[in-house]
């Protein structure tokens, strides 16, 4: 019965062009990536990773990983509260605390295994029965899942609709109010109006939880992320950053008021009941964060910004010729080309693949129905020539979909 049931559901996904396929990469990510069984294993020019600074295959970080494993071992062997919290974890936390000191008074940090885990931790530990969570409707799935798991009341506001949020805050009767938002939205690349959100938080005795998965490393002169970009400072800020995107490794952290961090340690089940990050990985994260704020990190961010400008100019010219297609308002490494229906997005993605370029089609439920898109992501590992190759291929694919 189970298998028949699953097969029926899978056929429904096929019929709606929503079936996804797990593909196995045979090489490191950006800019060139080859996949098992595709094009005879020939490398595709890939615009799909979140390796925004091109650090995921950086030789210095590979060296740090090897050194970390030799020195600390490959595994932590236990959860943080038992014996898995090792010196490299504490060193990363100390560095993150330094990064956030200008933005959050007395900032403390807590390292976790992934952004998904960190968001569940925040939502469930802070979102108890005394709290209301105010969530942007386009928040990342991990924040949505965390809100579902929390005991708190949950209010959702339309993307960026701060007038709606303000009314919700004014009408809220719970003692704890938490505004929850992606800092850079993962499917659109736009940046939340964090200064306005913080003002609302201050006016309504609320706190602002921001998910900076796509801002960390990319935004701010030193790559410290959205808070550096907007030069914000408040004890009401709670920032989650991921380490598997621009930082090129894996894991995540929360930076916040010391009491918030202490409460996560005591109560966040997704932090407590999981094995601590490998110390070799933590050691590598330390090297990665140092690289992000170094002169090399700055150069990589500047190169990325140049590519973003080049891509947007070219995409805008394409979109102007194609009614119904739109280019999202984004100045980050995420550049969405929104085409509407699932089939068109898939066709475009396939047409690019034939030309040796990989850009995934994003469809519901990852994005709202009717907004299927190519989610193009840029990395400092790309060259201007490669971005031009993508634009040329898109122009040809556009001719084919007329
Ligand atoms: N938040 C956002 C906005 C994300 O895009 C992602 C990853 N796609 C996550 C959280 C989860 O982070 P991680 O991959 O480290 O679990």
C-alpha cells in the first residue's frame, strides 16, 4: 500500500513538472562542475552554488581542514553539552563575538551544525507560549519549520509589508514579540529593510531575529554581513549566519545578547541533541572567517560586485524583450530571472544545459506558485567571460521560447 501510494504521488509531481532529481557532482562546486551521467561527465559552467566568494575549494582552507583533522581529529564524538564542545568551536565563537561587538552590545555567539538547526533552535527556544513570532511570508523554509515547531503564536505578513507588521505588533498582547526575517531573501536576493524593522522592534518592545545566510561574507566592507552593511547596533538584534555558503565550509552561528545565547544552550533541542560540528570543520571555519575579512576577501567581494553589475545589465536587456519575464530587485549574489510557469523555467534550464551551462529552475513549493524562475547565483570564482557566456546562451534560449 505504501509503495502504491508513493508512486501515485510521484506521478502527480511528474504531471505538474515538479519532480526533482538528485544529481551527483563529480567535482568541486563553482565555477565548473561535472555531474555523473551528464554530457559524458564534461564540466558544466555552473551558476547554482551559494559559494559566493569562491572559497569552497580554496587551497588554504583545504590545508586548514587537513591540519584541523590532524590536530583535533575528524569527529567531536559527542554533543556540545557532553564533551563535543572543543577549543576550535570556542575559537570560532570568540571570533564571531568580535565581528558582532559593534552591532550587538556584549555579543555572545553559539556555533551550530547547520543553519537549519540554528533556525529551529531560535524559533523553538525563544518561541515559547509567552511569545508571538512575526514572520515575513518569504522567509526560508527552516524558519517556517521552526515556527511550526514552536509553541508561540505565529503571525505572517506579506513580503516586506511593514505596515501590516506594524498593525500586528500594535495588536499583540503576548509579553515577548519576535520579528523574524531573512536578511537577504534566498530565492529573490533582495535585502530586508533591516533599519525599518529594527525601528519597529524598538517602538513595540520587540526583538529582531535575522537570518543572514546569504549576506554573511558578501555584505559589509569586511564581509560581516547585513548588520555591517546597514551599520546597525542594538541589543534587540539576534543574527544567524551560515558557514556553508560564502564561508565555503559548513555550519552556522547565532550572535545575540548573552541571555539569549545562554537560553539556547539550555533549551534549544536542535542544539542539545545533536553531535557537535567536527572540530576539523570548526578549525577550517576559523581560517575561512579570517580570509573573509582579509584583503583577499575584500578583493573577492569587489570582483563579485563587478560580476553582479555585468549580469544585471545583460539580464535587464533580455527581460525588456520578453513581456512577462522579470528580473528580481537584487544587488546580491542571487539573481532571479522570473518567468512564471514551471514548464518555461524547466525549458530554459534545459536549453542552457545543452549549451554546457547549469542554472537550476526553481519551482513551487520552493517559490510561490506562478513565479517559477531561473535562480542564477554568482561566485567570485566566475570570470567576466563566463558571465558573458551565460548571457549569450540565455539570449539564444530566449529566441527558442518565443
Ligand atoms: N537560511 C537560509 C536563508 C538559507 O538559504 C539556508 C540554506 N539554503 C538556510 C537558512 C539553512 O542553512 P544550512 O544550509 O546551513 O542548513
